[in-house]
């Protein structure tokens, strides 16, 4: 078992926003197969030796350089899947003890590269603003992540990209308009010698969408190496299907709904198993669930996961990885320590909250488990 434990949180790097008078607009494409937001159909292909064994990111190449820079900034990164043409690298800020699992309080960075490490695509997802009509820090946060990722590779792009980000972060609403009123999302794209950078308000950019207040800023980077119908999409190494997982969950009191057997809820434990799946299939890509831990009675050990609705174990995991992941889960349930790393070729995230020990030595722990990584998001498709 290869595992990596990280405690440091992301520390944004300082960035000065350079205001430019002219920024190229629209969604210009670096080649004929993509829009400004990324390739149109990167997963529309037959299997190309799809592999979903997670491994550390190889050093070297453009993607390796970006991942190393993100690691220095407090991110965890792993190569989560690959095939005959491409690799996906998934990065996120590391968890902290007594954080707030389930909230969009972390930054995600997805990278897709060619096998030789040349960058094809990057997607940056910031946390959602909470109850803010106007958030001037969002542009700084996005530039901090960019400086710690793509712009560490291509620093000459900093000025034009900063101008585009600032223009979207300060869209203006027109005379007499209120920021809380619905409006079309601001969007900007610029193309440099290296890539097309597209930034917009919100997470998705389909037709007819409106925003208000201070929506999250989203940025994608698409290079000339990007190709349609080539990206990896596997999950079979570590995850079963929703159909295969359902009987074991139902034996523990979960009810699984719909043709996709998702979500699965267990009122007795106030629990819900949530999945992301590959479109058109029941193959699980990510699964998440919460449960308790700690020591509830003096002299007693940790309650088993069977008592938390899993008498047959975590049946959304394949037999290849299940025992190792369950051991890592029990370690977090006992100690209250968070974890993010690779366990038997599986990305495992354990976010924890715990109470201080009582005079009799008892304490309570809440653990939220997530396994696997989703496919990269292309917000304009």
C-alpha cells in the first residue's frame, strides 16, 4: 500500500493583477476540434486500454512541472487515470482536522496531458462564495492558483490572463442595475502562443444561464495538443458499478433509488452514499459517505463499519482495494486524523471532525470518505 498524508492547507501565492485596456473576447479555438472551453467530445470513444490505477505524478514534462508547483503550494496531486493517448491528473487542497466536509471549501485543479507530459487541458474550480454580493478576493484567489499551476510553466502569459480575469471579476451591471439582479454571466477568452485561457462567472456556460451576486469564477486552459475523443475515463480498478454495489448497501439498511441505484440513503444513520458515474453507464467514478467513530464507551474499541450500514463492507469498492481502504477508514475513525493519498491504486480522501476527549477518555469522531476522482469538467459543453 502506498499512502501519502498531508496536513498543510493551500497558501495562495501573492499576485498583482495587471489591468489591460484590451482583452480578446469570445471563445476562439486553438484548433478545429475544440471550443474556447475545451474539446467538444473527449470521452466519446471506445476503450483505449483504459487504466484507473492512481499513481504519483511523474516528474518532468509540462504536466509534471505544474503538479510539482501545486504540491509546493499545499495541494495533493495524483495521476488518476490514463489510456493509450492521455493522462488525467487530479489535484485538490489538502484536508485539515475539524474542517467542514461537504462544503465547497476547496480548490480543485484538473489536468489532462499527452503521454509525453505536454499539457492538453486544465480546469480550475474555486470554492463557492457564501452569501457575498461582491467578492473582490475571487480574482486574487484565481490568480494565486494560476500562478501556482499553469503560469508557473508559462509566466509570460500572466499579464493577458490577469486582464481577462479582472474583466470578468468586475463585469459591471449597467447604470441603475443591482448586482443581485439576474444577468448573463461575464466571459472572456484570450489566446497566447501557448494556449487559450477562458474565464467566466459560474461553473457551467450553457445557453440561457443567468447569474447574480458574486458567482464563482471558473477558468479553463486549452492547448493545441488537445484532441477530441481521446481522454481516459476508467474507474474499474477501484470501483464497482452502482448496480453491483446496491445489494450490499441494502443489506445494511440503505435504500437505493432509480435505474442508476443512486443516491442510497440510510435514515437510521443519517447517511447517504453519493456517486458520480460515467455518462451512459453505471460505472462508479467517485463514491462518498459519512459515518461515526471515536470511543463511545470507556474500555470499548471502535465500532465496526457494519454497525454503520455496511455488513458486507464498502461494496462500491472492488475486492482488489476494499480491505486496504477500509483499514485506512478505520484509522481515521479511531484517531480523527484527516487523510488524502493513494491506497492500493485508489485516491482516498478522509475528512474528519472530532470532539475533545472527555474525562473518562471517550470521544466522538465523524469521518466523510470519498474514493476516486471525477472526470475533468468542460463547462461549455
